C-alpha cells in the first residue's frame, strides 16, 4: 500500500525564533492588510461632524498656539523663517510619529476579539496603522506646502534645497520608530493596564524634549547643562533635519542621524522580540 502524502497550503505551528518577521507570510495576507488599512482610515472619523477636516484643524490650531506662546510671548527666535511655518513643519512630522505610536500601542488590547478567533500574522495590525497614518500625514503635509507657497510669495526668506529628496527617509524613520515603541508598549499593556494613562502624558512630555517648537542650537546656547536630553533624543535629530530640508534652517548632524538610525533599528528588533513573545500568551491576560 502506497503512502499518501498530502501537500498542505498552510501549516500553523509555534514560532521558535523571537525575531521572526515572515515577510512572505505578510505578503500572503496582503489583502487582509489592505482591509485593516481601510478600516483604520474609514472608521476613525466615520461618525464625526467634520470628518477628515480634523486632520487639518489640529496641526493648524497647534501651530498658531505654539507661535503665540513660544515665539511671541517667550521670544524664541526662528531666524529668517516665519515662526508659524517653523512650528508647522515640526508638528506635521511629529503628528505622524504620535499617530503611529498611539495606534500601535493598543494592538493586543484593542484586537483581542479578532486575535482570539482567527489566525493571521499579528504584525499585520501595527503595520496597517503605520501605513494608514500616511494618509493623515499626506493631508497635513499638503497644508504645509500650501502655507509654504503663501509665505514664499509674500517674500519670506525660505531656502529650498535638493536634499529635500531625502525627506521620505525621515518619514520612514518616524514610522518605524513609532512601530517599534508601540509594539513594546502594546505588549506591556497586556499585563500593566495603567500604562495607558501614562502614554498621553509621556508623549506630551517627549514633544518638548524633541525640539518640535525650538531649534536644537537654542538649548545648547541657553541651557548647556541640559543639552544632553536633546543630544540623545533621536526624534530631535529627525525634526531638526526635517526643518533643514524643508525650510533651510538649522543644521544636519550626520553623527546624530547615524545614532538615530542605529537606535531605530535596535528599538524595532527589541519591539519585535517582545511582540512575538507576547502574542503567544497575551490572550490569557487581556
């Protein structure tokens, strides 16, 4: 009697490697990934009055507020660049990071019902958040470009340079950084629910330590004893480089960008390790 060997389409088995990031399997579930992206885009503002207009209102009001408080009242100088445009550039990039972080930090708790019923690569959910937030970033960046043109026509001293072609790399940095940190937080939240209350406060505090509303050189000049807080913050280098590429202000630190790249890669690997370990048993604690 001949042995009958069946060829299975899929084989579900436990992962032995903590750093498993099976791109082939993610590609096989690409339709589900697109479905999650569509869900994230459609459902967030589905039952709101203004809908996607909130994408525009938030950065504009924040930029106006920061301009009044930090530039007009506190007297922080932005050089020849209009303060409003200076703040809007930093806030636009910062918002993409916070959207990725907030969206991925609730992966296990927010999708426990789905994870407990059907199998698919869990990493798809945080990846879909990072991709879907690109739409929000695109809308806000379009608004920045519109104001850039307005200020340029009015005679503002803005220096456009060819290095702006590297700007998408900075957005990838922000997305991967938010993804890595979000995976760590989402894994910890399964056991320590009170971390949810600290995320909002922590993100707000981190913004003021990331040179969003002031140039990095100002901290080194005014508060040299605390400049290390900015010097070891990878977000600060991304935002400072963003303003240099888009507005021609500030400076680019190649050493700082190298540190940022290594930090992001390390954080992503740590986040992936913790995420893969947590997905095996999180259903018992959520």
